[in-house]
C-alpha cells in the first residue's frame, strides 16, 4: 500500500525551484554605489525609496581608537568594508583578529535629505560609532586592552537628525575574546520608516519563528510524556527547543536587545552550544525515526563529533571554541547529507512519513546553503526566504511525527478492537463450555430433588443447586460486562407492568431470603398506577442484582424495594426506585470504589460473602446507557440504600389493572402425545432434557448434529424441533436455514449456551420461535413449550 501521495517528488521540485528562484534573484540584483578612497557619493540616490549599504573603501587606522575632534591620526590604509581582520592584508600580512582599530568614511548626501536613519550591525566584538563628532550608537566598550574592552553583540537602527549634506563616520572596533575580529556586516543608510519597519519586521519574524518552534517542541514533549514514551518524539522536541535559541540568539541577535545585561561570555557560549547540541538531537532523531535504514556506526561518529565540539565549547574560552565553526560545517553537512540518504532509502521502502522527511531535507539543505552564503558574504540577507524555509522544515518534520503517531494510534486502536473481538469470542466460547456441564448439573439436581430424596440428600442437593446457580450468575456477570464494554448491549422498549415485574423478582428471591430469616417488602407509591414502556429484562437485571446484593450482605432484618412516583404527565412518568437493607453498610471512603469493576468495599467481603464485584458495575453501566445514575446512601453498620431516578414513557395501550397473559401449567403430563425432534450433540444435555420432556409426556427423537436432524425431521410426526446451535458437521443455524428453505414452518426452539442476544443477532432471518438458554429452569422451559405449541 502506498502511504504517500504520488506527487511527492513534484511537490519537492516545486519547493526547490521556489527557493532557488529567490536566491538567483538575490544574486542577480543590480550593484549599488560603493565607497572609494574613504568617500561614498549618494547625491544622485533617492534615499527616500532606496536603502544603501555603506560598503567599499574606508579609511583604516590599525591599533588606533580615533576620537572625534582629535588631530587626524596617521591612516594605515584604505581597506574594504565590511571585512574581518583575520581576512585582511596590510603590508602583505594578515591582521591579527585580536586588537583594536578605527574606520572613517565620508558620506555625501542629496541636498536637503531628510528622514534618514542608519542600521548598524554587530561586529567582532565591540564598537562605537560617531556621526559628525557625536556618539551615535555603542555596543559594548571598545578598549586598547582586554581588561578595558567589554564585548557585546547588539544591532541598532537609529534616526539621523538634520546634518546637512555630509556625514562623517568614525567607527571604533576592539576584540580580545573572539577568534575573529573586525566588521563583517554592512552599515545601511535609508529612509527611517523603511529601516525601522524592516528592523521590526526582522525581529518580529525571528520571535514568531522562535515561538512556533518552541511551541512545536513543547507539544511533542507533552506527546512524549503523556503518550507513548517514543524517543523519536523526545529527540525532535529537544531539537526544536535547543535550536529555537539560534533563531533569536544568533545572526540578527534579536534577543540581545531585550537582555542587554546578560554577560557576552554567557551568550556566546549559548550561541555555539545550542548549535552543536541541536545537531546531536537531530542525528539521534533521524536514527530513531528510521532505525532499519540507518547505520548506527555513522550515527555514532556524527553524534560523538558534536559531543566533542560541545565539550570544547563548555570547557574552553571563546577564542578557542569560536574556531570550531568550520570543522562543524563539515559535520553539519555530513549529517544533512546522511539524513537525506536515509530518507531516500526510507521512501523507497515506503516507511511512514518518509516522503515528508525527504522534502524537509531538501528545504533544510537550501536554508543552510543560504545561511552560509550570507555568512561568507556572497548574498544579502534573505529574511523572508529563511523564515519560509525554517517554517517549511519544522512543519514537514512535525507532519512526519504526527503522521507516525496517528498511524500507530490507529494501529493500536485496530489491535485493541481485534483484541476485544478475540476476548468476546473467547468469553463466548468459555460461556458455552461452562454452561454445557452446568446444564447437566442443574438439570440433574432438579430431577433428583423431584424424586423425593431423604432430608440429608435434599440438603446436599440444594447446596449443589445453589453452587451451580451461583457459578452461572458469575458467568453471566462476566459476559454482560464484556458486552457492555464492547458497546453491543441493546435495549428493547415494550409495554410492561413494573409492579408485576418486581413482585416476580421478590417471589424468586423469597426462598433465599427465608433461609436467612430476612423479610422482603415491596412498597409502592399509591399515586403510581401506570404501565410503562421499558426493557423488562434490563430493569429486572438491575433491580434483581441490587436485591441479591442486599440479601447477601444482610444477616438479619429486612430488604425493602420501594417505588416512588416523582412526576407524572400524559406522556411520561418519573420514578425513583430504591432498594433498602439493614445489612453491614458501606463506609463513606469505600462508597466510590464499589462501583468499579471487580471491586468490593473490603477484600474480606468477598471472602465472607463471595461474588466477583461485577454486579454493581454492570448495574451502573446499564443505567448510564439509559440516562440514569445509580446512587448510594450508607453508613458502616447501619445498612445501605441504593436508588436511581428514571423517566419512562407511559403506556397508552393498556391500563394498570390489565393482567398479563399467563401460561398455566397443568399438572401431570402437559405434553402428552406431543412428538419432538431434538438435535443435541452432548449426551448429558440430551439426558437432562429428555428426562424432563418424557416426564411431561412428550416423545423425543434425538439427532446428534444438524445434518442428521434435517434427515430425521418428519413434519407428519414431529410437532416441534429443539435445535442446539453449536454442533459438529452442521450447526443449528445452517440446519434451521435448510429446513426453512424447504418451506417447512414447524416451530423451532433454539438451545444455546451463549447469550440469547447473540443467537437473535445471528438467526434474525431464520424464523426461530423461541430461545432457551442452557442451563434452563424446568418450569420456564415448560411454559415456553406450551405457549408455542398452543399458539
């Protein structure tokens, strides 16, 4: 699968051509006037629209700090300006970078030139500029000794007040700290509004770019610490934050205008250290981004080269570490070239984000070429171009990580979904495997209890039946919670008599409550006389669970189920349903915990009373899905009250007094003369079902799989089919499908150890007449069969 757009190389070519065209435009610009013999003639230049660099031949006074008004000193000679001392010849010899000197220039201005300003850059490493014998600007303190000199890097734009038609400039420069000395940037004259605007724009672009890179770095820092702890993200974040200082702390030195009190020695260390360290982080980032395509030994060499340069910067003075820039350029270009090589390999192998990485290296190579051309004086500063280049580079690199993170997140999501499906399938299979033997245990327990056992045998059989039902409840709880977590729970909304449902619940729990000597009470609000529309299965599940818990944790006293009508309209009724008990209660600090899955108020509780701790969590989830909240009031030792408030639609079809259809079970042999076909592969399940069915008078034919059931089915003889849904050779779903495809409409009851909803979903088009979940209650099973057979 191609993860990148096909036009990736076309886009990269467009970017390269764009930057190259701007660079060519810079190189091909017309040449402005230049100074000759210490004089620059601007009388024919319209300075209101043109900015002019005061470059050319300046008078040079080596080892002299010429002061305004002093007797004219002996000029050493005319030399190009700007040009570093370590690159300047005097008398056939290169000037030492350490020392002091003065420069002089006469500027001839147009008549009545107004609204002018000078843009004065930094020098190596301190200067004073005098204009017509007045101090104009100063950066640091130039002196004749190292002790008397205070280095500083700062740039200024200052207005030139009315000065006539001539400017006499005296520039003092001193350097005793840096490995380079003298001027290296042009002094510019032009319209003050133009120069001030350009200065503000340049500083603004620097701070915007720095802020953008810092925010990018902080964002990925957060992604690293709160996300996947991916070192690729960490190294890119460190690269962004480290390199961001270079934007405002080097070249134009925009930051220095705001922190002028910080010693130069600290700032120069930061300038070089952030350069070397940022390349370390970028090298590691590239290696971690595509480890399969990079060579760890090449990466190690590049990294250690930068580490050594960084250590030299920390340990040695500026006069030493400022000489490292040329060796570093070799390292830097090797890093960029090797990164480009890695990205090409990664792109060919369709690695994540490699297309964006390839474009970013093309951009960054152009950026660094332009920076170095400016550094060596071949082109004029291209601020907008560099701004666009930096933004493009960091944007493309951010896209790589964002794309990578998004891809891995989607991959993890798919894996989690697959894991959830696998877990659901596993639990479903486990449910089937556990329910199958439970069906035999519970069924045979019922059979033995009906055969009039001795009292001691009856007690043992009741314990066996209770334990089996308890295990069945645990299996049901796990399956219900799994289904809720998977978002597969469905609600049906049908007409129901809530009071009757609650009466049935209490009746079903009466035996357990009587054994513990607990009184069960149903308290109905007299004002409540409506049938409602709701899901009787789910509301029974919630309230039944609360009642079972109340009985479980109550040693004596009562358990009360209360229905209170809060509000009634023609369309809706709002009810508060409470379950009160006189049990052990729950301490205040434990009350929030009990709603968590697999949690009970105390570990001793599970040992004393049993249970998985899932029941309340299931109740809470079911109610939340219906827009209600399960709440609790309790104190340790004084009992508990669980309650929830829910609004139900009022049924319009029935009145409260209308009774539900009840299937009466006639005593003796209610299925006498009924012949059935049963498809079941488990012999014990056959034994249990057949025992009950024959006891009720039915005749049973047995098939061990779906294929045999299809062959044995006799519509003249059989009145109903009991079909297990999980069988070898042919399962129940396929067998029912074959039967229905032949136009046979015989009633079919599905037997399953899975959840009924799962069977309904899979067999929604098979016209099944009923579903019996194994293990089954004999009376419920019989009622269903009678209801189906009698129409």
